[in-house]
């Protein structure tokens, strides 16, 4: 084998992610051609990024839930319940937004501990527990404010949802982008140094350089696109929308948990072989409850972004959201059988789904057809997943 | 005992008196629902000794060993280690007492790599409480190399490894964490001849270092080649414990199948030396 391919092989590049990123690029270029350049305009990219954030935030943690061979069908209803609760506390009871948000978090954790206890300790299948939750918490979302819409008026809070004032401006966007670039380079360098220090084989320099350069270009391109979008009656361009920053922060945090902590390691071990996880002494129940607590926290964050985006809490908030979140997770390569999945995959999956939806919207595809097509995209993703796993010997 | 041996397991055990009992299982019982799996079974183990545990499927041998390993709670009876009664409620308790297990099913997470599996449940951490991947990687390579020089693909998911390599990962857990008491449940069931020989050599090596080994096996050849004593179980009860050199293969089969003790042979609760 020639050294070029040998170096690539050793670098343990996740070809699945490369492929998914390529699919995303193909989709974008195709829609751009069909829409005469509207799809890749800064305005459309800005909207896609912003619209994907809520599903994207929830998809990061849904990956972990599915990795442990569980599912959460109640996430949309719980999001609705928590969202309306926070909005009601602010509007009808005049609570300040931080106290209302903390109360929402407390309620979300109570919900998660209830469902988590049934799943992890009693042993009821999560499908059943959360199917019940799907209905019950939709009802709870109605009961909180008796079905009345609860408007949001706090100016700072509204910015969390993006929209007119909901971006950080060009200077801060560049600063953030550069900090991320610097962090990436520092991380890659320190990884190389540590590998050498322990005598672990390192990648060829050019492979690591390439693996650093690609994300750098993406970060810079993303910041440039967001900074190029100016709402017509505003004096300055938008920059990165705040919900997207929240999504990036959440994705980085959950990736950190997955790769750098015992918790993340245990989540994957439990999904790969639950018996082995118990036999080697992993506190399986505690890890599951912690995972549900993480789910509750991210659901609260997503609920805050949602109500800020809608300027209100309504009892239909988050309806069918669980389906979009699970679809994004599965399109992103998480196997429903458990044990495998990635956070970056969920980000790409959410973007692919939103891009297809948004592209069809630009092309005036009727709503019926949009659902038909998105549904089949999910099927294609799962078929690909099965074929890929068979090809790599993961499935017989 | 050789105190100059490099292995830390050996240095730790240099203090242990080989004539003093390492593990005593006293009158252990266990029922699942109404089904009695282990019925008033007693067994002991000395340092540097291999005790084979035999019996039909469902005779209770794996259940007895899983109780010692903390995987199942004990209904009644005592576990005594180094003369002190202990409570083994979880696998973590067992690990703290120096008990390591190699299961028939290998207890590996197929989706994780060999390094992650070696340290599963006992990951090395940096001072920020994050996983110390590089240290784990380096340490794992050292242990794997000791067992199999050709084992280098330590970063691929273990599902892609051969039966022998998977066994290396499972056994490495016992070596790296300095097991004093090792439970091997059918360690050669899935292995080829060469790999079986590797496991045999390893058992002898660990024995020399003073590790006490319980060996569950159906393979008479392994039992007679490796064990000092053998104990036979049937229907959850202990049929008898004998020095391996005192009994014949037919007598052992008679115990396994009919549950009858061989005539004129004395049982022993002490290692054959």
C-alpha cells in the first residue's frame, strides 16, 4: 500500500462523518442551483442555522439516550410543558427570568427523575414510560396556563431565541470564531505532544494538519456567512445568532462528556453490552439517572430558546418535536440498537434534515410532499446505516 | 517465595502465607425465585493454587462464582478472605478485595476498543478528573504485549478482534489490576489450540506469582493439566472436593453425571503439595 493511504488509514478518520458532510454539501449545492443562488445566501444560511438550533440541542442528548438502548418519545411534550411553565411564571406571576428558568429546570429534573426511575430502577421499557409521558406532559402543558398563550416581553430573554436582536454582531462573532480556531489548534498540538510523551504512535503531520485545517475553514466560513447577513432596516450585520452559540456550546459540552469523562464512557459501554457494564462494576442505574438529568437540563435550555423564538409559551409548543429530534439523531448515524452514535453526527443529521426542509420550502414544494420526502430521507439514512454496518462487519 | 520477582502482584503476595487460606466460601446458598441454584455449598482456595469447579450446565458453579465476584447477592452463608469475613455486594466490592473474573461471555463492550475495555469501570483519570487516554493507551499496550506480542490494533472496537485477542483483553484486566483471586469461567471455550496453550501458560505463571485461581471448565484436559484440586457440583450442591492427582477422569465424570463420590478416595480441603 502506498504511504499516502497508509497514513490515512492509521489516522482513524471517521469516514462516515466525512460522507455525511459530503451529503450535506451536495444537498446545499443542488438546492442552490435549483433556487438560483438563494439557498446559499447569507440570509438563508442564517435562518437554517437558527431554525435547527432547538432540534440540534435536543439531538445531542438523544444520541446518548439511544446509545443506551433507550428512547425518549416525551421530549417534545416535556419541552412544551417546561416552556409554558417558564413563560407563565414570567408573564402571569411576574417572576424574573432567571428564577422562572430555574423553576423550569427544577420541574424538568423532577420529570426526568420520575421517568428515569421507572426506566432505570423499576425496569419499565423507556418506550412505554415516555409514550405515556408524550401524552401526559402535552396535557400538563395545557393545564399550566389553562391553554392560554403566555407572551414573553423581557428584551434580554427574547434575544436568546435569535431573531431581530438575537445575534452577537460582527466583532464578537469574529472574536468567537478566532478563539475557537485557536483552541482547536492548541488542542491538536497538545494531543500530538501527549501522544509522543507516552510513546503512542502519532498521525503523519500532514494528516493532522488536514484534520485541523478543514474545521478551521468551516468555522471561518460560517462566521463570514453570518456576518454577511444584514436585516434590511438594521444598521449593522447580524453575526452569529445566539441560539446557534447555545447549540455549539451544548454540542461541545456533550462531546466533552462522551470523550473525556467516565460518564460518557459508561453510557457507551452500557449500550454496547449491558451485562458486561454491570459485571465490571459500572453503577448502571446511577449513570442512567445522570443521563436523564442531563436530558432535563438540555430540554430546559431548548424550551427557553423555543419560547424566546416564538415570543410566547403556547400549549402546542414542541408538538412532534420528538420525531424531528429522533430523525436528526438517526440520520446522524446513531444506531437504534444502541452502542454507537456521535454528537457531531447529530449536528450533521439535524443540519441535513433542516436543509432539505428549507430547500423544499424555497422551491415551493407543497407541505404534503415535504413530509413525504423528509420521511423517506429518514428511511434512506437507516438503510444506509444497515448497509454500512454490514459492510464494516458490525452486523451479520 | 521469590521476592525478587518484578511483578507487583508477586511482591504484594510475598507477604501472603501460602499455607494460609485465601478464600473460604462457607455454606453459601442462593435461590432465584423458588429455584435453588446453590444449596449450602462450601469451598476454599489457597494462594498459588488452581481449584477447578466442574458440573453440568445449571449445576450452580457459575452462580457460586458470580456471588464471589459480587455479580449476585448471597442469600445465606459467609465469604471469608484472609481469615476475615467480608461482604461482597457489588462487582466493585469484589475488585477492591482483589477478586477479578474472566467470564465465559468475556464481559467486553463490543463497541469499545481494547484499551477502553481493559480499564472499563476503573479508568485512569487526570488531575482534572477527565479520562487519561494517553496513559491508559500506553499502559494497555504494555500489558497486551506481555500476553501477545502481535497485538497492536488496540484502538479498534473489540468486536473486530479474534477470539484470542478478545481473551487477551479479558485476561489483561486480571493482570493489570493485580488480581489475588482469579475466577476463570470457561476461559478456553472459544479459543484455538495455540490460544488455549497461551491461557494455560498464563495460569501457571499467575500461580507461581501466588494468585489463587478458580477455574470453571468442561474441558477435562484443561482440568487435569492445570488444577491442583477439583470440586464437583450437581443440582446446586457440592458433591466433593478432591486432589486432582487422586482421582481419575472416569471418577470425575461419575461425580458430574451421577453425583456419586468415588469409593475409597479421601476428600481434601487443603492444597495438594
